[in-house]
């Protein structure tokens, strides 16, 4: 889903703030909390936007990694932070789509956050071994059916979107495989390159280099449409019509953050997303650019919950 970005001059958003509040806010840095380890796709998106937002806002915007517990640690930290517009969360689908459905006693809820801007949506890349692995989706299905439950794939955890995405794909294709958990894309990629895994399912920031460097074979994206930077790679919908499995990255503030602060952050984030260098980098990594207003993001979150909740309740997702 792509939203039309309704841009307003940043000066208008700044002018809406009372002078004392604006001066006090600008005196301290804005921190974007990433609930994942450094180096992954969420971290890359956050750092690209933070760098440009620093220039647009005229104050430091920095990134802080608080990984752990399937994004719960970072998300809870932001949910409990002071609602002054200085602490933000770069959430992923796991944070507000998966966890609220399958994690018991979750220490935060969607209403603990105020949407700022949906940054991107993106599919996952399904990768097989370059030598000796299935060369395409039909070959993968045949191999998996010949060895039901014995082929392996790496994920960042049983309840992460990578694993749930693979469960959805396997359900539609009528196959089963064994998931193996690693701490981050880098760890599972190392295991794959060492020959310890048959397949990977990873975001574009990891999938693209593997494909381009011929370290593995990218046989499909989990989206309904093809990814612009890899026109030769089919979408999974070509083999499972109607299937469209996307995650997302979006910026949120603690609930009760003043509306003028939210608007200021939204304006700066949208300005950053329009930067040609950032757009090229994210497109190259297989992401679909979004942007838009806080209300657009709120609507997206509601629709995302309506799409995923019944699927998560039906699938055998470990809790």
C-alpha cells in the first residue's frame, strides 16, 4: 500500500509550536528507538531517516538500538517514555501486528502509541542454495513434498513476521519445513552460507545482496507484485493467487504526545522520505515507499490488524 504524501512546509509545523516549547524541544536530541540489533533493515531505515530529519528539523535525531524479546523490550521502553516528542519507536509488523495477537501478557498495547508516519512496506525474499537447491518455486514445492518437515529455513524467531510469512506461504503451497531460530538476519545468513540451512526467508536488505552476489538463489518475493529492483524475480502470487504477505516499518511516539509535536515529526519524516538518495536506497532493498499523515498510518494499522489477526489465530504459530 502506498499513500500519497501530503506535504506541508516544515516552517508551518514549526510555527504551530509555542516559542518556549519549541526552543526547549530543539535543545535536546530526538531518539528513534529500534527494537532490533544494529545492521538489519529496521536499523537501516531508521538511520537514513534520522540523518535527513536532523537537517530538516535543525536538531539532532539519533538512533538507539534496544533489541530483545521479539521487539517487546524496545516497544515497552517507548510506550513508557515521556510523551514529549523526543522518544520515538521505529516499529515493524512484528511489534504491532504479531505481538498483540500471540504474546500473552504483552506489556504494551497499540493504544499506547501515537502514529507518526508509515515509512515503508515490504515483502520477504525466499532464497535457496545456489548449487543443489531448488531453482524455482515449483522445484521447491516438489523438494519439500519429497522430504516433508525435513528441509530447514532460518528465521529471527517462531513468532516473528519472517516465520509467520513462511507459514502462510507454506500453507498455501501445501508443504511443511522446519524453522531454525537465529538472532538476526546476519546470523541466519552466516548459517545459510555455511551450509547449515536449506533456505532463507529475509527482508530485502539481506535478500538483495545475496541475490546480486550469487550467494544464493532468490526464487520469489512474498508480495502480490514484483519488486522493482529485481524484475526477474517472481512474486509468490504467481504460484498462490491472491497471496500478499507484507511487513512494514513505521514511526510512532508515546500516546498523549501533543498533536503539534506529532505534526512536526510527521512533516520532517515525510520530507526525509522524499530525499532521492533515501528513496533509491530503500527501493534497491526491495521496499515499497509509503509516507502520509498520522491518520493514514492509524488507518493502515487498523486494516493490518483486520488482515493478520484471523490468519494468526488460524495458523499454528508458537506462543
